[in-house]
C-alpha cells in the first residue's frame, strides 16, 4: 500500500467546511502535497504481544509495560494479543514545516496538514499489514488507539518506544515533555480479536483534546 496524501484530509486538518477555495490556495495545496510526498522518509516498527486484561489494566506479556486506563482496557477487553506500533515520516518534513512557518505562515500550515495526512496514511498502511498477520491467525484487528487518547496517558510514550527499540530502528525519540521527534510520528496499539469488531466512532468526551478540538467546535467528529 502506497502512502497517499488525501487532499480531502488535508482540507479537513486545515478546518475547511466545504468553503470555496481561491485558486492561489488551491494551487498551494497541490504544490504542498507534491512537496511533502517527495520528502517522506517512511519508517515504522511494531511488535505483537500476548496480553492479560486484569484489574482494569492491560499487561503486555514478556515485558514490564502496563497499559492503564478504562478506555484502553475496554478497547482490548476481547483481545488475545495486541500490536504496538510506531511510525514516522522523518526529520526532513519537520525541517520544511519550520522553514515555511518562518517565511510563509500559510504554506507552513498547509505543509503541516499535508504531513499529518501523510503520517495517518502510513498508519493505515501498517494496519493493513497487521490485518494480514491477524488473518493468518484466524483473528481480526481492532482500530488503533494511541497514548493521549481517552485516559491512556501520553506518559507511556517512552516505554512504548523502548520496547520497540524505536530510536535504533527508526530514529524515533521522545522528549522529557513526551513530544516525539520527529514530530510527525505516531505510536498506537491495536488488538487481535476472535470476532470481527464493529466499527464505531470513539466518543469525543473520552478524548483529552475534547475542550479545544476544532472538529467538535464545527459539529463534526475527527473520525468522520
């Protein structure tokens, strides 16, 4: 599966709600999509763990990591295994965003939105790979769930990167304030379950971005 930057996703991240786009902005979006596509350095790593769901937390076997919080517990309650993944599109994109943010704020915002769409596309690619692994085991894959979602704490980032050896394998690190570098990177967890999961939207009120979410303010859902 090729990483494709979905133009509609870029517009969504920019906050467009079916407004008419002027020709200059339209061309700038197309140029930014091309530029980001050329600069992507696609890297990812994942591991599959057997799990225990006891006492309101999820324990990853053969390592010391515990996933706390009722939301991830509910997400994985029917899972027999889980995949822990980390993806990044590289430092060059970060440099481009910083550069354009200094000299052309509009282009900087558009490049940032393109990069966000790109890293989500890479996550989708990894999910497809994991679905094939699940299929070989007569299992199904749940949707992915990331630290910072609901009450799964962002403070888990160092532990996740550590068990994936992500710094060595894909050059991904995390700061003391739990910001990943490169910035356009994602960690996530998905369960392997015996029954095909029903696709349902995540409740906005479970998300730590609820108060300042641009999609909620516009009456939309970030997964819609």
